[in-house]
C-alpha cells in the first residue's frame, strides 16, 4: 500500500541528505525511514569539492518542487575517502620536499580535490599529527566545507536558507556505535549568506571566506 501511494501521489521527502557512498553507511537504515521519507544523494566522501552539478541540481530540485525543508550533509567516521585524501596530501608534501613528482592516478586526482580540507585539518591539529589523526579530524572539516560550498554554488538554496524556508545542517555518523552526531548549522553562516557567488567565481568566494 505504501509503495502504491508513492506511485500514485508522488514523493514528499522531509529532508535531503548528502552522504558518503561507503557501503557501511546506508542512509535509510541508519535513520530508520521508509521509501519516500528522505531524498538521498551519495558519493565518495560526501563531497562537493568539484562543484558537482548533478548533486547541486538534485538538491535544488528537492527543496524546490519537492519542498523539503532540511538538507543534511552527513559524514562518517573511518571514511576511506578522507584517509585517501589525507595520504594524497601527505604524499604531495613529501614529493615537494624531495623533488620527486607525485604519482597521479585517476583516483589520486579525485582525492587531490579534497586537498583544501585535509590541509585545514592538518593545520588545526598542528605539526606532528599522524595521518590517522588528520583523517579522523577531516571528517568534520569536510562536512563544514560541504555546507559552505553548497551555499556558494547554489543561489536558490542560499536564498531559501537566508529566508528561513530551508535549514542546512551537518552531521557525522559513527560507524562503530551507530549514533549520529548533529553539528548544527555552519558557524559562519551569516558571512556565507552574504557572499554573492555562483558556479563561475566559487574559488575566489571560498578564498574570501577562508581569509575572514
């Protein structure tokens, strides 16, 4: 009956969730929801590091025609993408010191796009932090960066958040305990909402926010 109702009357999701493609993080299962309850988007590292138009456009569709009132960017502990991005950053730093060119496979090029968040995590932890410590910390840094980038990339979402029609929150799923830690809205939300940016000038906008 539930499937029939969705087919006949359409979907009305309460929220959109951008999560990681990790097989240990089934979004509908961990939030105990049924088909039609949440609008789910997943990729490696729950990232928007390359202004992924399909992700941004899908989220605009969810809060537009589908009228969802909440977007959650959901990271998770022990994320393979975050560890891979951390190792890619450390390898690049080592190659720069030794003068040895870093290998650039397709995967490493993808992970290199997460360089800014891994570098921020490394800076926040200070010198001497291990790769495991950086990878663990970058999970939250990446969630915050995802919220920030989404607001910069999407004017429709930015306007809905500004008006209060939609809320954008971050969260981290602990794959060991099964608990979800909600991080709230971005701490620099007023500043980000004040940026006038679109897909063309995102790099300059992100730099401006980072320098503030």
